[in-house]
C-alpha cells in the first residue's frame, strides 16, 4: 500500500538537500536514526545522530559543491519508502590528500527508508562508491581487463577535453 505522506517526505528531503538545506534533517529524521551501509562515516555512538548526518552532508558538499540527487523510482509499502537515486556532481573540492579533479561524477544508489510517526527512523543505503571513485580517477581498472582499461582511458580523455572547452 502506497503511503503518500511518507513518499512526500522523502521527496521533500531530497529537494531540500539539493538546495543545500541540511537543517531539513532535524525535521524529517529522528535523533536515534539507525543507519545501515551509510557512505559518510556516520557516528552511530552519538545520542543525536542528526548532527553526524549533517556533518557528512557538508563534507560531501565540500567535495562536490554542485551535488544533486535525482529520485529515479520510488516504491512504498507499509512503513518503508524505497528510492532508486542518481547522484551528480563535480569534484571541485579535495578529498583528504587528493586534490580536486574537476571531473563530473554520476553514480547510483538505493535507499530504503523506514518510517514511524511520519519520520525516518532507519535507512538501508547502498551506492556505487567504486564507480564514483573510478570516475574521480582514484581507482584504476584491474590489470588485464583491456575493456575496462580502454573505457578508463576514454573516459579521462573525454573529461580532459570537456574541462579545456
């Protein structure tokens, strides 16, 4: 059964995050939020995990200032809302000791949000971090895979060409 209110809440969450409004987290997510597979190193020992979520989002925005998330598909059943997401951004910020590349990065993710009382209480999240890191040039294709190596070289030539224009 579709829960239109929960679907609307998830839509609003990503709309606001795309605008850079991390304070929406306080409104939509409970302090005792339970993460599974989070990509931003969420501190699960904190009593109010929303601050950790916001810090992770700001960290990601520092690397990809133009980061946007598009909801491609939504499925709702009972207390869960599942989204297939596409992330898009340009790496203009550095990551630890790795300088900015200026490369555009597009990767996909799946988020399963569980609701109680109209708020997100738990989320299972998986994203294509390997694909993202390859697009940033941080990981080379495995040795001996000519097709992957060729695609890696072509991708970087295209991105270099785009940057020069």
